[in-house]
C-alpha cells in the first residue's frame, strides 16, 4: 500500500528488511548471551547475591530506605523551589519592560549553559566558605542549589515556550475587553499553557530526581545510588544485584510521577471541555401558543 510519505516496498526491499531483522536479532541474542555468561562467570547471578533483598529487611532499612529518603528529600526541595522560580523567570522573559526582560534572559541563559554538576560543586564551596552550614548538611544544600539553579532556567524556557505557543488572539482578546496585562497572564494565558507544558515539566522533574545521583557520586551526598555502593561492598561485592534494585526503585518512582502527571493532564483537559455553561434549548416559534 502506497502512502503520501512512502512508497510500497517491492519484493527485494521486503527480503532485505527480513534479512536485516534476522541479523539484528541474532546480534542482540549474541550480546545478551555474552553478558549473561560473563555475569555467571563472575558469580553475579548466583542466588546468594540476590537473596538478602527478599529474605531480609536489613538492606532495605539500613541502606535503601535512607538513600531513597535523601533522594526524595533533595528532589522535593528542588522541585518546590525550581517550579515557581522557573515560572517567574519565564514570565519575566516575556515582559514588555527591557529592565526586566534582559536580566531574566541573562540569568536563564547563564545557568542553562552550566552543567548541573559544576553548580553543585560551586554550591558546596559557597556553603563551606561563606556560611555556617554544618558539614553533614552541606552536601544536601549543594545538591539542592545546583538542581534549583539549573532546572529553574530550563523550566523558565518551558514556561516561555508554552505561553508563546498559544494563539495571539487569546491575549489580544483579553486586552480588548479591558483586562490588565498581569490579569491576562494570570487568568488567561497561564491556565491554558499549563496543560501544554505539563509533559515537558514532568520530564524535567524526572531529570531532577535522577540528577540527585550526581551529588552522591561527587559530593558524598548519601542518596540512593551512593547507598548502593556501600551496600554492595558490605554484601560481598554484589554489584549487579544492588544496582539492579536501585534502578528498579528509580524506575518505579519516575513511572509513578509520570503516571500522576498523565492523570492530572487528562483531568485538566476534561475540566476545560466541561467548563462551558449548558443553555436550555430555545422554544420554537409559536411554541408558547401550542
């Protein structure tokens, strides 16, 4: 069957695609066999490496739960601060006043261009030299600072793009009926842009959760990934098992966050569709005399 986008495949193209598919599957099977064989030789697939996660609560209470709690704590603090800050910066970039728009653009472009790990290291040095924050709390403060500065800049661009994606008639119509600019932004543009921005915002929130691992790798922040390192050393170098469990925890949490955002987006869309007033049907002409 031909389409506007492509022509129907001929016999030679179909045979070539079948051959390439078979070759790819064989190569993937060979790589998988090599990985499994190597892990078996290293003893990483033995039951002794995995049983503690199913038969004991010690790895969960001592390593995994404290690490997960610190990960969620840092991510939650970063989200709570970065979301409103990003919204303010994104709206400021759309301001008609140059003295607001230009500084906001400089701040956003500056922090968006710096790797989040550099911002975390800078935050650690800042809290170490110029504050009285205790040594135990500095890694958390540094991780949150880096996450906030970088992700607020990214979220600002998401907010700006979401508002600009709306038809210009939305704002022009609101101005035409006498609404002030801040009312147009707050009551007309932002509520409509939220639904369009939600997938991108959720993707950035997932990035925040994952980037907390940078603090554990460099700043000795006791988050989930660093807990896996300590746990694997304690249980006889069960590296594969420990990291697999940690990966599953990350997947479960991020999937829950994405699912909640999908549910919220559908609810917002349904609310917008059902917000119109339902008017009764008009009586036909002469209906009163019938």
